[in-house]
């Protein structure tokens, strides 16, 4: 199994996940042109993409999905509730490309399980993607760590997970009060500390990689997110349990290097 973020943050999100010569896209919140450019940068051929899974309806997760689906003639997968929110935004999507899903699908040779997160959208989901030998957990928009997140994200081989903000930086920053409340609320985004606390419960001896994603450009920095998470994990039992763990930060506008699990 391999994966890479193609873009990450409020300006746009997309994650490529695959095995062999088959892959899928989780969200498409950047232009189709940028997706294709960024895939090329990590040596993934566009024809390998077999579908796009949408986690929720916010524009930084769906903006380019319609155009990309039409260009590559691939389906878009989303729950019925999400489809009701995004259909007019995507443009003309034919019936073969519109795939309504519940919680579990099989795509690109991998099992994909959806589980709810807590975000200020009609519906919002994280994913557990299971290949032949490895699992990847994805959760990038949630104000709290839900029981469903705990249940599904324990023991994955790798993660793409949200470390959106430093709480002190947020509350002393330039955002208006209502926006600070939204970001830090139960339906907002996870802070560096919230994520680190969750990782102490999720990580197993098999865990190889953690990619910190959806960082706020205003209320966080890659250095701040990385140092907070690493320090909190170092002070837990995780360091002993996960001797080969590597933690990285997803770039905002360009792809993370392709990570291959093995």
C-alpha cells in the first residue's frame, strides 16, 4: 500500500491511496489541473485513479471533483446526504459516475470503511482503508475525537490525521471570536494536543508512519505541530512501543512524497 497527500489545509485537500497500479482519491478540494500535476510529481499515472471518495461537502474537499471525474471518466463516491449538498457544485455527473455509498465499499483492490467524525457539515467521515497487508487511517476534519474514531483508528499501519491548530496561538490570534469558537468547538478541528492524545491510544507496534494534515496557516506551523506531537508521544509509552515510527507534516500546496508501507 502507498499513499500521499496532494494538498492539505483549508485551501484544498486531496489524498492519493493505492496498491500496485490501482489507486483512489480521497477528496478533491483543488483543481483537476493541480491534481494531475501533483500526481505526476509523485510518479502516479492519472489512469490509475479509479474513483474519488468525498468525506464531506466543504469546498476545500470537493472543489475539483466534478471536473476531474469528467476528465478521467471515473466515479465519485459519497453518502446520500453528502450528494444532496454537492451535486449542484459538481456540475454534470452522469448516473454511472454518481455512486451513493453507505459505510463500506471495495475500490481499487482495497476495503474502504467510513466512520463519522464531528464537523460542522451535514455529514463528515473519516476512512479506514485496508489493503492486502496494511491499513491506513484518515481523519482530517473533526472537533473532537469520537468513539467511532477511537474504534476504527486503533492499530493502523499509517495515518493521515488532523493537527489543525495550536490552541494558544488560535486564541491569541487575529481570528474573530466567533471563528475561534468554531475552530476550537466540538464540530471544528482537532488541535495539536488533541491529536497527540489520541495517537497515544491509536498507535501500535506495527505503526510506521503518521502524516499530520490540515494545518491552519494562521494558527499553526509545521514546526509547532510536529514538536507538540513528538514531545507528547515521547513522554508516553509510544516511543518504546513504536521504535520505527516516523512523523511528518503534509505540505499545504504540493504533494507529500509517496509513502510505501512495508
